[in-house]
C-alpha cells in the first residue's frame, strides 16, 4: 500500500515540471512514444506516479532514463500536460536523489545558489592567479594538473558513489536478484550506450539530433583526451595541434546549434529550458571556444601578453569540472548509460 | 355496401421486394372482393406516389385504400393525410405491414415471405371492406394548468405558461418554494447561488397576475381527465399571519424550546419548530412546523403574528392539464455504506455543500480541522447489483465544482476523487480540467472493487486499488469523506399514484418516448418535467420544464380537444355491470354509472386509449372497440386463415 503524497507535485515543479496534473490518463502519450514497450511502458505511468507522489516507485524506476525526449508525447497530449517535460524534470529530480552530497538538488532548485557557486569558482581561480602573480607557466601547469586531479576526484568521490546509489535504488532495494556473471556480460551494453546513445535512434524523426549529439559526445571526449592525455596546449606535435582545433570547432558548431534551437524553441526538446540546461550548453560552448582561442594565442605567440585569455578558459574549466560535471546536467551522460546497463541486468 | 378499394403494394426500395415478390402479391389479391385497382410502387410514401393515390381515389371514386408497406408507426399519419386530401374519411384507409412483419422477418425464406404478405394484405382488404367512417371525438378543455412542485422546473414552467396567456396554479408541498436548488449555495457553471436563481424565479412569479401560488399545499384527490381535471388541494397553514417585527422573529425562534434536525441543511444542524430557511426565503414568511410544535406558546408571547387558530384549508380547482415537477431526493446511503453513520466525518455531497456554505475559515467539521478531503463517487448510482442502474448526471460536475470551491474558500485543502470514470459532459468539462490543473488527485476503480473507508484510531483512511496505477493499492488519510450521492425519486411520490402516472424501471416518472415524446406521459393531459423524470441538472430541468409547458399548453390552448375516435363503447341496454371491464382497464377509463335504475359501465372517451383490454373480459360480450369491431377482426382472421 502506498500513501499519496500530494506535496510531491510542488517539489517537482522546482525541477521544471508544470501542468502535468492536467493529465487525465488517456494514454495517448504512451501510445505515441516510439521507445515505450509493453514491458517498459511510459510516460503515462510516470505522470501518474508524479501526480500521486509515489516517490519510491519513481526512484526504483529506470523509465525516466529510457526516454530521449523526442517530445512526441507532449505534442499529442490532449491535455497539454507536457509529459516529456515532466520526464525531463524527473531525470533532474533523480539526479538529485542519486547524489549523496545533495548539492545537485540545491543547485537545481535554486538559481541564486547556482550563481553563487559559479562566482566562488571564478573568484577561486582569479585568487589563485593573483597568488601566482599571473605567471603563465605555473598557471598553465596548474591548469593541466587540475584537469587530471579533478577527473579522478570528481569521479571517485562524487560520481562513483552516486552510481552505486543508483544501483541500490534500482537493483538492491527492490530486491532484484542478478547473477554475478550478468554484471560482466552486461558491460558491453554500458560501453556501447555511453559512447553511442544508440537508443535515441529509436525515437522517430530524431536521427539528425542523435547524430549531432553523437558528434558532440565524441568531440567532447576526444578534446578531453587531447588536452589531458596529449597535453594539447603544450605540445609541438602538429597532428595533435590540428586534432585539438578540429575537436573544439566541432564542439563549437554543435553547441551553437543547440543554443540557437533553445532560443528559437523550434524543437520539442528545446521548448522549455531550465537554468541547468542553459548552463550546460553554454559552458560546453565556452569550453570549445576558449580552448580554441587559447591554442590560437599560443600559436600566434600572443598568449604571453594575454594571460587573461587563459585565465578565462580556466575559470570556465573549473566551473565545468567542479559544478556542472558532478552536480549538473553532465551526469546524464553517466546515468543514461548505467540505466541501460541496469535495464539489461533487470531483464536477466 | 360493396366498397371500391385501391390497394398499393410497396417495394420500399428493395427492403420489401428483395424478399417478397410484390408482383405476385399484387396478382394474388387483385381479384379479392372489393378490390378495384391494385398497384405496386417503388416508394409508397414518396410525393409522386401519394399524388397518384389521391388521383386514383378521386378519378375512380374509391371508397377506401389499403397500403401494404412498412410499419404504421412510420407512415400511418402520411396515408391518413392522403385519404383526407382525396376527400374520403381517413379511417377508410387500412395498413398492412409487410416489411417488419414479412420481408425483414423472413429474409431467409422468400416464398414463405411472399405467401405471408399475401395473407396480410388480404386481411387488410377484409378490414377495409367493413371499415366505417369516423369523426374525432371533441371535448372541452379548460384553459388552465396546474403545476405540481415549486422547484426550478415548476416555477420555470409556470412563468412560461403564464406568458402564453394560460392561468396557472402552482402547488408546492413545502412551506417555501425553490425546491432543492434553494439548498445549494454556489452552483456549477454559472457561479450564481441557488438563492439568486430562486429569487429571480419567484419575483417573476409574483409579477404575473395569472399565477396563483400555494405553498404547504398538496393535491389529495383527482377526478376527471384531460381537458377537465378536478383537483382537490389541501393547504396547511403557516400559523403566522405576517412577518413579525424585525428582530422579534429571531427572539421568538430563540425562545422556541423544540429542536429538530433541519432537513434544509440535510440534518447536519438543528432548527426550531418555528423557523425560516434562510433570511430571504419565499414566501417571505416564517412558518411553524406544527407536527413538532408542542404548543408551549413561547413564541406567541414574543411575536404578535403567531396565530394558532389558523385552519387547514381544502380547495378545489379545475384545469385542462397537469404539469408534474416534483423533483428528486438525494440518495441516502445505508448505515455502514462507506462508513456512513458509523465513522465520524463521513457525509453526503448535499451535506458537504451545506457545510461549505455554513462554514467560515478555517474549515472545521465535528471539531476536526479539514485539510484532506476524499470524495467517493457514484454512491447510490450506477449500481450493478442494486436498483439504481442509472448515472445521476449532476454529481461528477457538482462534486468537482464543490471541491474547487472548497479550495478557493478555505485554501490549503487537498482533494482526492475516488471515481468510476468522470462524466463532466459538455461544457462542464472545463471544471474537471480546472480541478486537475489545481493538483486534485483522481483515483479510479470499478464497481466490483470500490474504495474502502476505515477508521484506524483517530484516522480515517480511504484505500482503493487504483486502476490508473495498475490496480496498485493507494491510501489517503482523510479528514472528511464525502459520499457523492446520486438522485433518487422522491420518497413520497404518492401524487404520481393519484394520477396513475407510470414509473420507469428506475422508479422515476416515465415519458412516452425518451426521444420523440420526452415530456408526455401515457396519461393524456399530464406532462412531466425536471428531476421527477430522472436525474437532471438545472439547465436540463429548465429545458424540460419549457417543453412540458408548451405541451401542456397545447392541450388547453384552444379550449377544445380532438381525440382519436378509436375507443371502447358499451351497449348500455345489455350491460349488467359486473365490474370486470373496469378492473381490466389499465387507464381507469371505465366507471359505474346509474342509467335509470340500472347500474351500467360507462367509458370515459377522453381517457380510453382503445387498447381493447376490456373486451375479452366482458361476460356478456357487449363491448365494441370502434374501428376494431368483431366483424372487422373476424373477417381479418378468416382472411389470414385462408378461408
Ligand atoms: C448536491 C447537489 C448539488 C447540485 N448542484 C447543482 C448545480 O450546481 N447546478 C445545476 O445545474 N444543478 C445542480 N443540482 C441539480 C439541481 O438540484 C436539480 O436539477 C434541480 O433541483 C431540479 O429541479 P426540480 O424543480 O425538478 O426539482 P426540485 O428542486 O426537487 O423541486 C421539486 C419541488 O417539488 C416539490 N414537491 C415534491 N413533491 C410534491 C408534491 N407531491 N406536491 C407538491 N410539491 C411537491 C418539492 O417540495 C420541491 O420544491 C444539484 C443537485 C444536488 C443534489
Ligand atoms: S497524453 Fe497527456 S493526458 Fe494523456 S496520459 Fe499522457 S500526459 Fe496524460
Ligand atoms: S455523474 Fe458521475 S458521480 Fe454521478 S453517477 Fe454519474 S458517473 Fe457517478
């Protein structure tokens, strides 16, 4: 027996959901959804759980991650209940639930807090530059080290425990028995989905967006690899230098298109944007752009007199790595892939 | 007399001729006695066929016609009109139904169907041979209508009749007019209060001098029939001459020691034996509930208008038509039905409406602060097992509206609707939408798995296996449970029996035909309107009141009525009054009368429907049914038997 929690609706609204209460359970959304199946039927069920405030049902469900937001359901909902946006906010809410630090939730719910966090990060970087007398060499060395440490720390302290929490909510708590061997055989699923997001291809009329997204993921991961492992900013290897340029241009182009579509609201997915959505694309865009310019300054030899450019890049990088990656929208990269992995485990 | 008859056999497109060989039927009957001409026709009802018939009759000086086609329910009047246009008496046209009774019934056996059609047409020809010319019965009709029941339906009808120039007597059983509507505060879809509506209607009544309003009045006897109803009305006095001086009345009420549950508030409060419903009830006079009054005289000491010497009055009125508008009762749940009368804070929707109207912030009932309200729908309606199979129509909308009102008036209220599918049809759907958007939770179940209300310590818990959540059991802790009760017929509907009004399977008064004759009853001259006919909201009640008013007016407007001459007639010389016929008559049309010093049976032509029930029970066989005489029927049987 579950007790109805009428306050949940108000809570969810802070994560961007609206009007989902208008749902009269016709099921059109589920019927139109090209990813919904008989075994994993959504989004109506999720709308229903949200209306009733059945948080335990939502927390133990993978369905919010199975949706790739083509928005067909919202287009066809006779009640304009915006099921797709509801599912989107459930993903935000789940992200906050998985996060043991609870900072995700605070950032999602409070824009003011987000701004403060960004300012603190920026001030930290500027303060560090000041302490180092804006010495280019030390600062760039630090920047490079920071990237490596941040990746390990964020993953080890925040993301890994959070994925374990997700596993607890989805597999352990509902007492689903999974043979150990499945954990191993399922890993391939995890990797494929992480790098391809191939499930999104199942969305009707979504092929181009999937392609853009795919290119962006690959471009982003490659740039990460190029800067961290291949040390793009310090290398003399022409191939690596050009590779870095190409990657940052790709990121730049795709994110510009994403930002434009959020402005034009010409796709179902870009109609409603929370601050977290804006931050995510804009910071990604700035990452590509500033990395590109920094390397350009290096190649043209003007970086020495324009250390501010690198400082700017570093601020963006720190904000990205310490706020957006561990607590923001970046995590969907992780949770989505793990959702597919857990789905495979559950099916076993 | 040897009649010249014309016979028309219809193809009905192919509806008949696909199975019945109409040409063969024509051949088979052509040489029957009296048949002057026989024709087949593609559509007998078409304009050109009708014209041809008229010409045939005139040219050949036919005495009668037989049309063999569809059911007479469809075209009886069409061909009667043909006869009249050709200047022959319309009762000289006889109908044979060879579609429903032959081609459609025997589509698997063409030969048999044709054979049967031949017999049916022959039988009709035989009847036509003996058919007599008849004239409609004309009776006087008193131009006045009695409206019984002074709710919205009754008042609306009375106003309409008055505007058409028809004197009206409005008879209301309660001491105040307005009916149920006066009990409800803010109404759905228009957001007026019941009081607003009643005030408007009542002022309209008063502004018309051809309406007499009687309150505390009941019809106790009826004799007569359409055009000439004689009603006896009993009027209970108010025991109050006029309004007491302002202020004194309240003192008199305060002084009254008697307290009884107040039916105006559906018994959630008490009232005194001297009372008024709300400060501006109509008529504008308080009343003493004499049944509960102990005659202690306390009020009399304070208010000079109290007058215990008033006597019950009996008056007789004569009207041409009666319009019924006696309304409904809300369903009363059985003890224990969803915890009713057993668990505190389980109330009905009408009670909830009163609680909302009477409460001020914050909402408290039975000392409990109300924040979470559970509504259980369809209580007493849509019963699969029980008697009330019907949907009460008003309740989904009413309860959703009331729940929205509760939120607006008291704030911080959470509503949970345990429904069986929402029926806020038509424009009322916007309320459902508004309610959904405001965050109300709707849970749904089927009749075989209803919600359960239990008391757990101090808590009231409602659980349901919600079909919208895969039958998952959901629970709500409620401060108040509202049973959304439907409409049932008035507990005291004896006035219906007085007029022998038939009731439907649902026990509401029944119309003749749900779609085509929705306000007429089989008792000529009596129309029904409003919720006495079945669940209706105010709009629907007004609609039916207006059509009933028009129909009732049509009975009396000319001062005279033409009735079908097809009635039973009793040979008064041979009748010896045994009473068997009077007992057999379902319409109460036969009365015993004195004829000289002999007692005989007499048929009231304006009540008799020509059903023929009395004929076979007469031991002396002296009853004749006009247009269905023994001679006619016997000749038909002979024809059908093929002799
Ligand atoms: C809780 C509730 C809320 C509602 N809210 C709304 C709303 O918001 N909007 C809406 O459109 N509808 C609403 N309705 C429906 C509305 O009440 C009915 O449509 C309306 O009352 C029907 O009017 P009526 O005149 O047919 O019957 P009634 O209102 O029942 O009036 C019948 C009258 O006849 C009198 N009477 C009965 N028997 C006799 C007799 N033998 N002799 C003389 N008089 C007699 C009665 O005393 C009464 O005055 C609601 C109903 C309920 C139960
Ligand atoms: S289409 Fe809209 S109204 Fe229908 S079930 Fe989905 S969300 Fe609800
Ligand atoms: S109107 Fe609604 S509550 Fe009333 S009987 Fe019909 S379905 Fe049930």
